[in-house]
C-alpha cells in the first residue's frame, strides 16, 4: 500500500485478499484501543481482546519496554499506543514505519487498512466485508493478541525456568519455548547457570501442543537437543518448491526422545525453522508441529546454536525459579547422582541397585532383567572406577520432579574399560531420587 489514495481504491474495490483483510480484521486487534471511534460491544471486547491482553497480569513499565529488543513488535505496539491516545495520524505514521521496514508484515498492513477505514466510518462489527476469509482474519487477530501479550509480559531478568538445572561448560546457550505465550527464550550459560538474553515470537502446531502421533499437527513438549542444521540451499535441493515453507533454514531436534518413545509417542521431523518468503511471520498456531520464527529471527538465533549440544525445552507455560531455589534443587539431584556413581564403584550391587526404580527400563530391559544382569557382571570384577564429566541436568516440563541427566562416562574395571556418553531419567519417588531410564546418548 504505497499511499492513502491507492489504499482507499483497494478498500472500495475487491482487488486483493490482503486489502479486504485490512478493512476488517484489525477491528478486533485495535478496537480495545480506539474508544468511541470503534463501536464494538463490551462482550466482544471481553471475549476476544481485553481478556487476552489483561491475562498477563502485568503492566509494562518503561524499563521493561526498554528491555524488549524485537523491533517489529516494538514499532507495532507503538502504533497501538498512538491509537489508544486517539492520535490517528501519528498511528498511521508509525505503521508506515513498520511496513517500510517489514513490507511482508501482514498484520501491519491489516492495521493500516483499518486506520484508513476508520477515517471514513466507525467500525461496527467484525467481518463487515463479506468476501473476507474468516480463517485468515482469525489468524491475524490471534497474532495481534499474542504479540501484545508478549510485549506486556515482564522479562525474566531475575528468574530462570526451573528446567535449566545445570548446563555443561560447553553448552553456551539454552532455548526454552513457551507455547502458551508464543515465545522462545534464549538463556546464556554463565558458570553453569542460565541467564536471560532475549526472546522471540514463534509459531507452533496448528492443533496446539503435546504431540502424540504422526500427523497430528501438534508441537511436542519435553527436553530436546538440536541435532543438525539445514541451510536454505540444502532444503531446496532436497524438497524443491516445498522448501519455501521453511524459509531461510531449519534446526532439527531429537523428537521423539527416550521419554517420548517410552510413552508411545510417534512422529518425526520436528524442527525450528523460518517462514515462507512472502510473509514476515505466521499466526501463533499455523505449523505442522514445528516451531517457526521469522526469517530474521531465525538467522539471529542460529548463531547461538551448537549442533548436538544446545538444549531446546518446550513447555506449555513456564515454571520460573530464582537462582537460590535452583542451587538447592541442583545440589539435591547432584548428591543422588554422586551416590549412584560411588555405589557402583563399591561393587555392592544391592546398594547400587537401590538407585533404580522398580519401573526402570532401558527399552529392552526392565528392572528385573537389569538387576540380574548387573549382579552377573559385577560378580566377575575385582574393582571398578567410574568418572563422570560434563554433566547436564534438565527438569522435564509438565512432569513434576522428572530430570534428564546427560554425562560423559569414563568406565574402567578389572576386565573392561570404555568411554561413552550416557543419559538417565531420574524421578523422585517417596522423597528420594530413582533412575527410570538409562542408555547411550548421541555423541556431540
């Protein structure tokens, strides 16, 4: 939309879906801010926007907004602030800045169209342009709401997701996705503890979260790691025209993980990736189960990712803890882990096996067969030495006190030695930590 005259001609005509969308759908996104200019019912506001915006329970402060470093959203919300103060000409100037910087930002075009329409008449209802595709309007309203909620949410300057219990020295960053807030947080490793760096708007599966089967269009919840990096060129070579849906590149993660397989979860091909080049962003729920970012954000995020090492934790609502609470939880689990290691060295197999849950499984062995195997193997040894290094610990989202522990193991005994990378799942049972799963972890 190059100028007002051209835009008005498009609005009165029926030349493009985008123009029709601009006429109507942003009524929902901006009605909350436009006072008497927009005659929408209180019930509509409460059900669709006022409730969504106030659900954060926080009011953004100048300091908080200054910490918000995503320029597209910051410019967008500045536009809405001008609308709130009924400075429509200023709002139009601001939204033109957004479109100038991000010409494929459909939500920005939508808001500009509504601003121009509001000059001519009040916006009395959603969908007054009969040819407007309702599904696209709903998607854009959802994106407006999600971005506003993100903007007004307090940044976690003094808190950490409880999942990030301990990172190894080599893990420079951790990624935590909050599907409930359409947000991916980036945390930096500072001496084994996580510290907030930034966050990004993201899209998740069109059917929501908690993936269970192939093709359900849901995003999985759990503790994962980036397993590869696929460039735009590689995507094009492999997928041809279909590669455009992934934008500038992709970062696969290891879904299904060991816990997913234990729970019977199926599927594959869950990635972090970009968006098609004809749009700046996608609605909050629009992917086939992947986590999608704007191409600009994906390129920035990729610089923080280490293939085989960077954890990606996906949760539906984040549980936050302060650093002192994290240290207490880390000490508790670390002591249990060290007890397991030292009891293994002691050759007291009965004591060693007390660290395992009766629900233990390797995928091929249950607790009974594991116990028999360990009694047989340890009975043939005169000594064992076990050293562990590069230990990471992550709580599993939505599973209470379930922790994923990954480490490098240097094992030596009187008749066998070897080095492996291993993974265990620990669960608190009757107040004590027990191992539910143990097996090899992919090498970095």
